[in-house]
């Protein structure tokens, strides 16, 4: 790339970082071992039960981690985890990205979660349900009606009131192909983007990661009573990232790509792509429960 274009990318990265900083970026491009690096901040994770590393990623020479495709021990699902940090709990507005390539789309498969055993305090789970990308989000609520469905069972060791929201993509995503999934949460509402397009939105939910003290889990969910994470994902995951503020999927993609490599042509999008989440209205479902 020409020096002038490279300088533009670097400048765009700095402008974008000041306006919408990446808190963490886990490319999942590690070649071996159990350490999962964070290329932005001080929030590294670890791989559990030996997922396959160094697989082809969503673009160019990028790499990915493969969970539960070649795993012969179904009682010990493969996943990755990142400990909770106060840097995440401070986010009243955030954008979260994951690229997924499922090997199959059958059943319920959680690919990114920050939920925990009791699903309280703005906990959420991203998962596939027979190919549909869904977001389960739980906030405190004064109401007490029970939801009709749950991803997995929740132990009743504590009692509290909560509101449960489910956002769903309109069509199934294919297996064997990469799909970008983005969640934007905060004052601009709760938004689910699939493949760069707004899939579902709830403008009444303006909470985000604040109050959520659960660990991050990639490739599964910890929502349930078992000693192992549940509803494991079968396929490849790459470029998981968390940014402060609500931004579009194109901006998030550019921010992650430019952080990794300032010569990436996607850097130019940082000076041309809007940072305001769209307000198009789509359908969501909401229930409240006491558990």
C-alpha cells in the first residue's frame, strides 16, 4: 500500500479509537497452546479441552479456532473463556462482534455468551437455533411472569425478578460459510445484526454490559447447572471483539481489521462509515420471569 494510504489508515485508526475504542479483540488466530491472546487490552483468555487452532478464518490470511467438530469426547465440550473485568462492567453502551462458520446448524448451539448460572444483571447469550441466530438478554424487572422457553435450565438457588428478551434473525444462516454477528446495546436500544444487516431490535432495552459480572465464554454457554458449559457450538469462530459505544457492523469490522493491520484496506471505512446504530424497527419478543 502507498505511504499516503497507509498514513490515512493509521490516522483513521486513531480517530476511531478515540471515538469508539476497542476494549478487547480476540482474533482466535493462536497457533497452539491454551492461551487466547487479546490484541488490544489486558484481557487474555484460555482455550479449554483443546479446540483445533490455526484453521482458515473469514478473510484473507486470517485464522480461526474450531470448536467441537473433531472433538471425540462429547462430555467435555471445547470452548474458550475470558475472565470478567471491571472494564466490561463499566460499558453502558457497547458493540460486540463475532464471526462464525458452523459445521452444522442443527439444534441449539451457543457461540458467544456472558451469562452465568443464574442469568441476572444484563446477562446474554448468542446462539443458533436450527440455523436462526438468536440473542437471549436478561435484565432486572419488577414483573414476575415466566418465559415460555429457555435455552437450558436455570437453577433456582436464588430468587429475583427479571425480564427476558429474545431477538431472532429472520432466516437461517448456512453451514460451511462465514457470517458476521454483531450486538449493539445501550441508549440506542438492543440491536442484533446478522451478515451486516439489522435482524432484530428492541428500542426499550437500553442496558448493556453494565452490572454484568459473568465471564465471557466462546463456543458454549454457562447458563445451566452442569459443571461444564452447555449447548456447545460446532464450527469455527474468529474475530471476537468488544468496543465501547454503539457502532454499525461495517464500522466494527473495519475497526478490528485496522487494529490488526493498519495496511488493511478496510481501515478507510473508519472515516466513511457512520458510527450511529440504525433505528429501523423489527420484531422482538419479551417475557418476564421470577426465578
